[in-house]
C-alpha cells in the first residue's frame, strides 16, 4: 500500500469510498464542496494495487495561527482495522508540518486521535461552533500551539453539514 496525493482521476473512487465508509452522502458532498471552494489543502489517498482503500483531507481553518482541519478520514469498510487510517493521518501530519502549518484541529473520538498527539485540553480555550470534548488540537512543532485561545472555524463547506 502507498499513500500519495489525490489526483483528479481519483475523485469518483474517493466519492464511492466515502459513501461506503459513512452512513450517508454528507462526507462525499463535503469533500466535493471543499475541492470546488479551493479548500482541499491536502488530500491524500491510500492505494493498494489499483484500489483506493483510504482517503484523508485537510482544509485551512480560520484561526489565530496557520491551522488545518482534519476531516474526513475514511477507509473502505472491508479494510478497516488494517492501520490504513493511521498511515493516512501520520503521512498527512508529516506533509502539513513540512509545508509550514503550525497546528491541526480534529473533531473526533479522543481515544483514537490521542495516539497521534491530538489533545482535547489543547483545544479547550478556542471558541468554535464545534467546541466540546471531541474537539482536539495538535501542535505540529511538538510544543505548544503558537496561540492558545481565540476563535476558530472550519472551512465554510462544513457549515452545510447537517
């Protein structure tokens, strides 16, 4: 399996993957909208042979420092539990760091995302429509975030999610 940047020809397979991995079409629509808005800053696929088995997307956030939002991350249902999602997250975080981003926010299950260094306490002082125990942050330099409070928000496409 390899992880590589998404290519335009991958879009139908990514859409099918997202529809298979999530209970409804919202995530597939979200990714399409982020692409259309120019907000798909970092979009990666995990490929095994000729099959896209995973996808991750990072989009710029409104924040008091250079921050990305990680969402969504998806793996084909039959391939879950094979560390594909973990490989996508680690690769994406490494690429974000190399590109000079300072931090990443994610809205998800703390038990899962803590293994990558995300921490709900690091996001606690930021005001957001998504504030709460599932909003987590990660400093990409391994230290504290450059700013520890203030307003944050995901790309506008996220406001359309129901």
